[in-house]
């Protein structure tokens, strides 16, 4: 419920965020960020993707990827952030995957 994600085991992970949205104004812009902490408190930006939201009501998709070396599951955590405000409508569905967060363990640390 806090929006902070933990890891089941140590290792090197590829973290991917994908969001679908519609800008409601031609001047809307969106930033999608992956943030990580290694000390359970101070989050730093690991990856960032930006969109100029090129037109009113034109659907767009953004993807952001980051590698994260988890050496301690109690202190290494991830969260996601966007700056989309008043002029952005994020797409949701109960039948298809419009927005997703993927954690893929690539190997041991």
C-alpha cells in the first residue's frame, strides 16, 4: 500500500515500468522515473523517461528500465514516480495490461 516494492532475494534485477496515458492538452508532458534505495530511506533516480505528449487525446506509452543490484533485501527497495498532472489521464483496464511493473532477476549479486 506504500508503493514501495521489496525483493524476495538478493541478486541483480532488471526493473521495467510501463505506463499508458492520454494527454488532454497538447502542451502536456510526462516523466516516468524508477527510484531505488540501498539504505531503506534515501531514494535516488535510477532511470527516467520523458514524453512531450504530442497532442490532445492521442494515446501514448512510456517504458523505463533500470538495473538494480540488491545485496540486502531489507534495505534495497524500488518505487516509481510520474509527474503527469492535470492534463494527463492514465489508462486502466480490468481486462488488459495497460500499465505494468516487471522485476526480472538476471543473476546472483
